[in-house]
């Protein structure tokens, strides 16, 4: 017999605990040998095995019974790299091993008690089924083995892993989930991803363990609202000048180039998954630690993801955006909030990290423009300042543009300019809030408008820190060309999503001061809209609205009030717009 005990065992500076191991061998009558062994963890007997080994001719026949008693899964935590995951709970079970040593037969069961895995990077905990996993004639059988997160809908595993051929075990598994909460985590300091991710999934895993084939599809549901913390992005330009001048010590070995680390293939696994993203899915990327700068996208698409046995990954398909927000600042431009233009997309043609971007976002700004023949007056004009990201993700092209779709005179001025000049005008307006034209009239640039622009940018920067809501303020000065009267308009806009993003409310209004102000007969709130999403995939909405706008001198003030139904659907024929029921299996 032999015994060994280790006190305060550690692995790579991570504590394992006190472990002990004992083995006893006793020769019996004839060719029979008696074996007994045990394993201790923190002075508790967690694993024991007893049996016999009989030599019959050229074969050794064994009959061994092993018992697992309250084995803590935390014993494996020290061996997880960088503590990426933490295990909790216990394991109990029994194994019966018989037959020859060349072809042993294993039967038994394994039960998990309160077993769960916490993934630090995701901030999520996954609970394992407490029903026993059976071992029948060298087959590890999964009977709808469930993995839970925060909801009652499990991720189920059906099938078996066959060890009858010990040289090449095989698997035949089915993975299925319906409305499964893959992620439901709050933001923490260690989180790289937080929010909610809900999926439908159906996939099969078949073949030898060293050459598995996985085929299936996954649907990212419209109730998904997840945020990824982007630590390195082409849009984060605050440190763009870093490395312009550097000092190098040739004795410093830390600056030496490190050897390239090859990708580790997943044991020759061949994976092919079709991924569908519902139109109501919301994906967000935080561009700054304080979350004041971010990109929030809403849209859907169909993608195909492949992983080859050689360790290569590829992704094909297009992710098209129906809306969203891009909020960030540049060194000379204050924090701005741009609305993603519907129809923008990200297109993959194989390289997962090298998609093609065609992303456009714009912000509606109002600026004073010189009015009258002598330029003494001014009028307010709506401008659309746009920013476009085009090209490859690693080196996107940033394009600025400016347009005035509601004012033909100013729009003609802008169209007469070249693309470079319009880009300068767009950057100037974002930085100062002022339109500087080449007409020589100074009505657009006054000390008051400059101060209002600074005040407006500071208020919006403070309001940009609101979590889960959007709030913006506008300050506008204008002077009548006929009377010379001055008037200042103060406007606001507030929007927020409620009830798990199913409801969105938008409130806007305006207050005027100065000559001809009519606040005594005006309401403080001019625009209200309430939108409710009818389904999880984001294809049907009902919207109630009340808008009050001033169109022109002839039309005057126009008030619109109503209720509408919004349908979003991809279709090949117009008749598909009115199909709301999915065909059952077997229907023609």
C-alpha cells in the first residue's frame, strides 16, 4: 500500500487545497488481486474505489466499483486559465467497471448538486441539471440534460457519447433551445459583454470526438439588448497621437517582438451555423469607459458562420440597420448624437475581423443664415450634418457632409461646393453650431449665436450622461429682415425606452422669447409620440402621435394627431406583407 498527502497545494499561485491519495494492493488466492484506493480533499473522502483483478490466461479481467461522494467542483478552479470561469457545487455518482482491461465495460451514473459555472467576462452564471447523467454500456447518455441561466427555458442536450471504441469515441448529440436567455448580466468592472441575449437554437453534433461536425441554425431574438465594451476602436481618437515620438532603450528586453501565437484548433471540429438576427435586436458598443461615447444599432440580417478543422473562421452575410444612435466626440468637436440612417449595413465576405462598412449617421441642426438683400436679417435653417464610415473595418474612411433639404437656396449653395468644402462646412457646424457661407454676408455669425452654441453644447454634454434616456437642448437666435426684431427659441427633446424596450416615448417642445413671442397661447410641449412593439421580432409596431409644426407663412401652424400601424417585413412579393401565420409542418 502507499499513501501521499499534500498540504495547501497550489497551481500557478492559485490555491487547490489539502489533497490525499491512497492505494492498497493485496494478492489473493490463485490469480486474484484485491485493489482499494481513495482520494481525500480537505480531509474529506470524496472518491473511493474497490475491486478485484483476475488474470485469466492472457487477459486481465477486472470488477471495480467506484463511488463519488460530495466531490466539490471548485477543485478545478485553480486549473482554469486566468480564472475565466468559476465552478461551484458538488458531484455524486457511482461507476461499475468490468470486463477485460483491453475492452472494459463501464456503467453507472453521475449527479450534480447545485452545480453552476460563473463566467467572469460575461458576468453570467449557468446552472446544470440535477438529474443524473447515465452511463450505459460505455455510453454517456444525455436525456434532455438542461442548462439554465435566469429563466425557466433551458438549453437542452439530447443524445450520447459512445466510448465502446476507446481508440476513437463518437458522439451523436442534439442541442436545442427556445427563447433561451443566453446572457442576462449587469455591467461590472470585469464585464466585456453585458445586457440581455435571447436565442432560439437547433443544432446537431455528430462524428468522432477528434473530428466532430456541427450543423444547425440560431435565431437572435428581438428582445436582445446587449452591450460590448470596445477597448480598441478606430473611432476612439483621443490617443491617436500616442506613439508619434517614442524613446527606445536598446537594453530594454520588454520591447522585443514576441513570438506569434498560433490559433489552437478545436480538435478538428467542423462547424457550420446559420445565424438569423431579428430586426428588433439592439446591439451597442461602448467606446469610452464612462459610456458617454457609444454606437447603438438596431436591425437584422442573415449570416453564415463556419469553423474549419484547420482552425479557420469565416463569416458571410449582411447585417442591415433600421435605426440606431452613434454618440461620440472628436478632439475639436463636442459630444454629438447622430441617428443611424436606415439601410446602412455591415457586410462580411469571409474574414470575420475584416467586414466592409457602409454606415451613415446624421444629426439635424438648426443654424442662422443671412437673410435679406443687405444681409442685415437672419433666418433659421434646418441642416443635416452627416458622418459616413466606409471601407474595411481596420481602416475605415471617415466622410463628413452637409445638406439643407428644406431650404432650396442654401442647398444650392452647398451643392455648388466640392465635397471637400462641404466637409469643412460640416466640421465647422459641428464644432461651432454656425453656418459659414461664402456670400460675404455676416448674418450667420454673431457673438450671440456663438455663445448660444457653446452653451448648447455644454448642456447636451451634461445631459448625455443620462442612462437609458436621451435628452437634448437647442438654442436658436433669429432676426427678422423686415422689422429687425430679434427672437430666441429654446427647444428640447426627450426620449426613453420602457418595459424591456417594448415601449418608446418621445416628447419635444419649444419656448420663445423676444419680439412676437406667443408663449401665452402656446403649449410647452409640442410633439408627443408613443410607440409600442407588438411582437418580439420587431416587425409590427403601433404608434400614437401628436405633432405641431410651423410649415410656412402661407400654411401657418399645422397640427397632426393620429394612430398608425407600422409593419417592417422583408419580402419578395407584396402579398407576403399580409402573411402573419407560419406554415405548419406538412402543409403545402
